[in-house]
């Protein structure tokens, strides 16, 4: 590990980093000394997030990216290439706002396909485009969901998409292990923030009653494990799914 460049010379890309969990993870990566690329669909949100991080002393820049659009992902790769070899990728971008409520038989095909395109194909598409930029050692962290572990009702399309992320993580870990790149997944629980404001009270109550740590989950509850998975000490950990949800699910 002695040949690693200093953290501030290593780039970490975080998709969906304009708010919530994504922004919290980008901030922590910056605090850990990494150069951070805020890859975000909403331009105003992404530019504001990058400016906020820079004001905090983080070397951050915004690149607009729609993970569902191959051309947009290719543009992200071109922008990252200019920064030199890539060290880390956090595949966080996903559709999660107000996606629940219907039982599986009532979900429209168009809604199903849109969620799968963003949540399942997106991490593969971004990883595929950025993979040639990696210089070993490297780290990929995919953000899944504990909903795929628990089997929450009226979320079949979301659960299927996040289950695909877990399966993709394992496949990529097998393929990239001897190339010096670890691939792990983190499965957050229901986390307070803009993306979960529309979640019904009954689902919040379900988590509150069944967590071992009953207080509401915050974005910063996730950043420590992502920091570890991006760090040098996690070099022998790959293909794993780590649930961070206050003990709502337990392996």
C-alpha cells in the first residue's frame, strides 16, 4: 500500500450527491481528504452541493449526470478522465422519492421499467464507463437498501431494483478482486431526509418499533461505513452487503 498517492490526489465519484445520503457521503469523502466529484442529475442542486463542499474546504466539483442516459454517463467519464486515475466510486443515485404504495400487481409497466433503468441499470452503466479509469487499488461502493433484505410490502419494483444492485455487487466483486478493486454494498434503512418525506407514517412506525436502536436514522449514520469501505483498511473485504439500519434487519 506504500505506492498509494496521498488522499487528496485520489478522486472519488459519488452519484446522486446533490442532497441527503449522497451529499453526506461526498462530504465525508472530502473530510477524509479525497478529491470529490459530485455527479448529480439536477444542475442547481449539484452546483449548490459542490459549492457548499468547497466552502468547507473540500476539493469538489460538479458534473451533471443522468445515470439512465448512456451519453450522459459517457460525459461523466470524460470529465473524470481529466482528473487522472480514479480511486473510488459510490453508486448512490436512485429513484426513491414516493415510489411505494402499490402492490406488485398494480404497478404500471412504465413505472417498473423506469425504476429498474435508474436503480439497477444505472450503477452498472456508471461502473462500466468509469472502470477503465481505475488504477488499483480501487473501491466501488454500491448503495442498496434494507428493503431488499426485509421484503417491505408495496415496494416490489424498488425492492427488485435494489436486489439487483446486491447481485451486481457480488458479480463485480468476483470479476474485479484480482484486479485490485473491491466492490461492496451498503444497505441503509429508512433514513430521514427529503427523499423520504413522502413515506407513509406507517412505514416510519414499522422501523421505529422494530429497530434495535429505535431513534430515526440520519444520513450521517451511514457515512462511517462508507468511509471504511473507501479506505485502505478494507482492502480484503469485497462482495459483502452491510446493512446499516439500527438493527431493523439482522444477519
